[in-house]
C-alpha cells in the first residue's frame, strides 16, 4: 500500500514537471492575464459600465464631458483634502489632539461636497441613458450592492 502511494505521488510529480517543461517559462515582458485585467480596470474605470450598457458614441462623449466638468469642479476640493491629509499626518506625529479634532471636523463638509459633485455627475449621465440602459444600470447597481455585502444602501 505504501509502495503504491509512493509510485502514484512520483508519477504525479513527473507528470506535473513535464507539463511545466512543455509550456516553457513565462515571458517576463508579458503580464499575466489577471494583471492585464486589473490594469485595464484601473485605466478605464467607466469603460466596463459603458460597454455593459452598450452606450453609443454620443452617450460616451457626453459622459466624458460630464465627468471632466465634475473633475474640474472637484479639483480645489481634492487639493484641500490633500492639504488636510498632510496637516493631519503632522498633527498625529506631534500628538496635537486639538488640531487632529479640528482637521477631521473640517474634512467632513469637503467630503460631502465631493460626494455631491459625484452624485450630480452620475445623475446627468443617468439622464442620457435609454430606458433599457437605465434598467440594466439599475440591475447592475443592485448586483454590485449585494456583492459588496450590503454595505451600501441602494436608492429606489
């Protein structure tokens, strides 16, 4: 019985080695497919949704224009958040409790403004969709909400 187990394990190891030997070493210049997909998602965050909704070229152009306007509107707020993060890091390092409280309280309205800018942009993009696309977007939003473990409250 022990002999049989050793033979099976040896055969398995040999077969595995042969499979890897035939495929050759991975090309270091070529990233793995999973890494390629992650890079594509980061490079084009709204591209997958636009493809899923089968948005027309005109709708995509409108969405890009809306998002560019929102980005421009949010730029000063993002700069303020960046400055707040640096000031907060300095306050933490110096152990200044009063300054930590002051900075964190000042961040809340800025975060709320950024969320409002994003929500208004999404509202404008949603208004450009056809009824079928809206239904697909609503379905996708529900699916993503469930996938996130119910952490997000869904509108509607």
